[in-house]
C-alpha cells in the first residue's frame, strides 16, 4: 500500500466550483461549469442537518476512529453469501477518503485502501473537518455537489432556511442520488426521507411528536433553474472565452467570480432599447405571418396548447400566444399562463391588412405590450447591436450583441464587420481641423466627377440628391454632406486621412484606399466606432475598452 496518497494533501485540494459572472454592482449574469457547488464551513451547517446525515449514513461517526468494525463485519458476511461486493459499510470518513482520493470501483483492494486512508484521516483531521469535507464534496444529483448546492437546486433556499423534512430529504440522497431524487422519484424520496426521520427519532435527535408530524408532510422539491439577474448573454460569453483562453478548462472548476464593468441599469436599458428599436423597424417592413401553425382540432386540449407555448421561446418583450378564434374586429388568444386575451383592430392595424389575411385559428404568434394594450408582433429578421463605453477609462457599461443570443450567438458588437457610412465623417473632419482647416472654412458642395487611372468615373451625391454651393465646414458636418467629405479627403490625401483614422483605433487594412473612404467605405465593428468617438468625448486620447473589472 505504498501508493497511498499523503493525507496532508487534502487540506490543499480545491473543490470544483463553477465560474460565475457578475455585473459591477453584483448582479448575477451567468454561471458556467458542470459542477454546481456552494462551499460552506461547518460553522454554517445546521445542527439538524448534521444529525440527519449521521443518522442516515453513520450513526457512530463521533465515536469510531474511521471505520465501524460492526458494520464491516456485517457487510463482509453479506458479500460472501451473495458472491459479489454489494455492500460496503462505508463510514462518513471512508466516503471522504473515497471521494477525495480513490475511484468508485468495487474491489477488495480499493476497500482496504479506503479503510487505511480513513484511519489516517481520523488521525490528522478533526471530526468537524471531516464532516465539512463530506458536506461540500458529496454528489446529490442534478449537478449538485455538496449539501448547500442541493438546497439551492431542490428548494431554491440556503441550508439554514430548510425545514426538518427538507434536510432529511437531502440527507437521504448520498446513498442513491438518482433513485431517491425528490424531483424525478418523489415516492422513493418520501420513503427514504421517512427512514432518515425514523433514524433521527430512534437516536433521540427529534421527539415522537415531531417525527409523526413531519412524516405526514409531502416531498415538495422541484428542480430550481439558475436564475440570472441580468440579461447579458454576449458579455457572459466574452468573459467565458477570455477565461478559458487564460486558464484552460480550469476556468470552469476553480470558482472564479468575475465582476464585469457592466452596469445592470445601463444593460437593462440597452437591451430594452435595442429590442424595441428592432421590433419597430421590422414592423415598418410588413407582417410575414405566424411563427407556427397548430392543429386546430386540438386547440380544445389546454395541455397541447400549453406545450406549444412553452416551446415558443422568445426574449422579452415578445410574448407567445395561440390564436383560438378570429372575428372581424376581435382575435381571441391563449397565453402561456392559460390566460385568455382579446386583441382589437388597433393591435394589427400596422399590418395594413384585414384580420383574415393576418391570422387564423391555430396560428402561433407573438404580441408585445404597448401603451394601447397588446400589439401584434413578430421575431425580427434583422439584427443589431448596442455598446456603451465610459469614454474616460474604456469600461464597457452595456453591451447587447444581438436581438436574441439563443437564436444567434454572433456578437455583432465585436464580430460583425460593417461599413460605418456617415459615422466616419467626424473623423474625416477632425483630420481637416488638424491640418489647417477651421470650422468656418468654406468648402464647395457642388457636384463633382472623379476619374480613376483606368478612366472610370464616379459621381458622388448627397443623400438627399441636393447640391449646395460653398458651405462652411461646421454646417457641412451638421448636414452630413457627402460632397464636402469627398473634397476634404481629396485635399488632404488618402495616406494622411488613413494615418489619422488609425490614431482613432481603426485598422488600416480594413480602410478603403480610394476616395470612397470619405463616405465610410471601410469595415469596422460597433466597438471600434464607439472607441473612436470616445476620443472626442474625453478630450483627445485613445482608450482601450475592457469588460472585466476584477476576478
């Protein structure tokens, strides 16, 4: 047994704790990792839970030295009779030895190692330390490792807020987390819980009245999904990618708590603004029809309708609905909460169609809340992005990379290359101001014909097709006159303008080498545009955007 690990190493073992991402004001954005674990110290573990665990797993825990010889003898006899290794008689200390140092294979050699390690653990650690290791490590189903994580997943509460019955349910899980799972096997979980309560009663941890009243209560656990407080999926993915690049797979298990530069209030406003803006744009381009069509013969089946609505995931403010009936001036809908609502003509007026050309019974549609009630809506075909920077230090205050991360994970803030168009003009004009022009300089806004070396001609126009005479620089910028921007660029020269744009953070290899650069012929991201404009806001220095404030 010379290959036994050193017991002292257990003090330095780091439990696998998931990566958590927060806003700068401490609101949860996301969690990454296969292990849900909330480490707790033994001082914060309810005495009732300790009694329940020892009653279920090892009632002589505080009296033995790592192994229970009576239990070992009983298990050995049972295994000899059965011809296999079906019983182990593991004490809590032996389970700690196995979970931290050994595999779960059922062999006599592993059992001997387990016993030896358990004895060593008892010699090196206190009972409280061993219990703490057990309470934080043991697997309890549904990705829950440790009792605090199980309390959060099954009851959405911290350990100290659980009732006796709930603690007994958790204490009954280590033996068989799947079989005794209170969510998937409530009948077995009830039986196991009542066994734990009976053991607590016979050991004197609870009185008869408490025991009898508690076993009458149902098992009311339900799997609690992780509830995030801020909708910021794209920034969460940026954090995850950054940490995996830095720390590899350890990013998911080392318990990193990342506080981003995101402000939760700004993020909520940005998300709301982008989504409502895209929905409004989409409405202006016509109604395309329902998202899906259900079997009209089954609309009387509320469970069928409820399942269809549950599967019609869409981000706020979109609300899925099923059309039940259609009349000339009213549409009856079913919502996910089984609520029935009626739409009036104002709800679909924007489609510029009669209602029978818009929806039919069985259609699965979307609606949104408006000042005038519910409004017919649809998932937009277009996408967009919004980013807000602190111009003085580069902190990303809000970032929305698209309408719906679940539908399209492309981060349009950092990954979508688009032509900046007239957004580039302030940088062109700043190059002019930096090279002898003033805001009062007069520039011709008359028509111009530009011929390249191959004899091809280009006749740029202003967006409104109108032409102007000599125009002061300040007015030309306020009117976004294309012809003035082209003349400035030709006067300064493409190399000088390109050098100037590079000082604002734009990549030279994505800038046009022709005069069309004056009208935004380049490939940039919204983040680059925001970074460039920050130079104007902060008085003249280029910032480096960042989204991780601290780890």
